[in-house]
């Protein structure tokens, strides 16, 4: 089953949000169009407690975007974003949600970050997304959303690791750092994933 996975199209990742991805608002209408080409549509949400370890404000004398070691893993310290039940964690109002069948929330544990829609960054806890997709018979996954070189990329890596076919729809995502996105795309291809443009999935206008 062809499945669209919409990653973190939330207010805090859109220009005007606390961790805005440049051009993040530009992909929303495209994602809305793409939804109609898929049998199954799933979405993820960053869903952090306020005391989350990834927030720079929760570390004394540390700055936003600094990288530290935390429980043996590298951790980027982010601006406070996508706090549970807050406006920033809500889907952007421009995103059509009627066709979204299920929502998987991540980053709920205060002690560990979770870029991927499948697992936390240490692969200690599953979100349940993999099992859900397998139960649905969804094997062919297409990824869109934010941010390209973090949550989208890590979700694709885990999808491939879980045995799914995984495709990045390149023009339906945006990156915080375009150079890191280039590295991520090369790694996706190396790991057996695919990269397509949306016009290969949409009917002619």
C-alpha cells in the first residue's frame, strides 16, 4: 500500500515559530495536493514536555544550537519548541488533516530526543508506527514535511531499517541547513532509499 508520511508540519517549525525552517510554509499546499494520491496518510508530531532535555533553556550556561553529550549521545540544544498542548505543537492551520488516519507523537520522554517518527534517537522506545504500518499492509512509504535533514531524514533511515520501501519527496520538504540536507540525501540513496519530485506523483495540472 502506498502511504504518505507527513513529518512535523507544526506551527513552531513554520516561519514565525520558535524553531522555524526557512520556507517551511511553502510546502503545505503541495502536501495537501499529494495527500489525494495516497491510500493511507499518516502524520507525526513533535510532542515535548516543557522540561525536555533537548531545550537549551534546561541546561545551565548552554546556548541554543550548541551540541553536548547527553546520556552518551550527541544532543543538539534547540530553542524551546512543540511543547505538549501548546500552540507551537499544533499542526499548521493550512495543513489539511481530514485524510490523516493516524497521528504518532514523538519526543515525549524528557530525557531523550526523538527525530524519527519510528523511534527515539537511542532506539530505546518505539512510537508504534512500524507495527501500525505493517498491520495495515503499508510497505511503500513516501516522506514529506519538516525538517528535511533531521526528522524527515531520521524517519526515512528507520523506515529502511524496518524493511519498508522509503522515498523522499524532495520538493515537499525544507531544511534548516541545506548542506546537511545534501549529506542526508546522499545517505538515503546509499541506504537504498529513493528521492523523487512531486510531479512524478501528481497528475498534470
